[in-house]
C-alpha cells in the first residue's frame, strides 16, 4: 500500500484556470505538508496542517488554498494559475508528538505545467 | 537567515567507488539534520536523521556525520551502485514553537556510472 498518494501525477493547464491536487495518507499521521519543488530542484514548504488546522503558511499567495477535510487528506486548490506556478508539488506527512524524530514521508509528486 | 548549502552540486563516480557529499548549515535553533535520497520523478526518502548529540549514523552503505560545532554534515556512500544515482538532499530541522520546520538544501546530484 502506498503511504502517501497524490493525484494527479501530471497536470497540464492553461494560465488563469483553477485546479486542485489531492493528497491522501494512510499512516495515521497528524501532520501533513505541501511542498513546491522548482526547476532548480529546491524544495520549499508551502503549508503545514496538524489535525486539520493550519500551522505553517510560508507567505504563499492566497491563490493557493489548502483544504483538509479530515486527518488523512490535505488537498491543494490553486486559483488563477500563473506561469510561475509550474513546478512539482509534493505532499508529505509526519507523526506529531515526537519532536525529534518526526520523519516526513513524501508522496510521489504532482508535476504541474501552466501554459 | 536559515540556510542549508550543499556541495558539490553534481558528481559522477564509477560504480564501486566511494564518495562523500557535504552540507553546511546556518539554522537556528537546531533540532536535527536529515539526509534524503530523491530518485528522478519520485518524492524524497529519508536516509538518516541525527540530533545534536549524534556524531555519526549509518544506514547500510550510507554513513552520515554531524559536527554541530562547525555546523557541517557529510554523507559518505560506500561501494556505490548504479541505483545510488539520485539527488541527495540535506535537510535541517529548526524548532519553531513546538513544531519542526524543515530547511532544505538544493541537493547534490549523483550519477554512478558503470
């Protein structure tokens, strides 16, 4: 079973459109994350949710809106897509409680291309 | 400013050889340091996690070292295999009001050649 899954794997869309990326984890972890990996392969955190509550928002434009319907899901909705949004988006999860070893488990990524 | 720098940016070695990747960081307050392996088209996978008090940690042919005084870490790969070809990312965790915030390096792209 895949621990962290994302859909779709590839997403090609026109500038100005609205799109969503879904993430699901079956590890029972409390904390979930969204990361953006740009063309230079640099991973940067966008959001972090703990028990369905937002705890980290790294100055991401408000066109990006994460939604956590339950602990196992953290979806990313993007409005009015721009060329600069093209990147690979990774979802991750981690167990809370152990401050030192909350190892993060990453999904396979969603490659978003905005034309 | 919290930063993680890695060197070299890329590396090509022959199968069977050893190599060492470097990581320097300026992250505060320091919580732990991780090395991740990211295969092409995949998400990162954790190799090692080290806390302040740990100097070295091994995972099979991968051995990570940490010098918290100089804020440096290295990842040594022994007897490299073709499957080691990947990007290796150094990640330092900063403690932030009880939750951990990860600062990622830009990675070292390793190619193991037959």
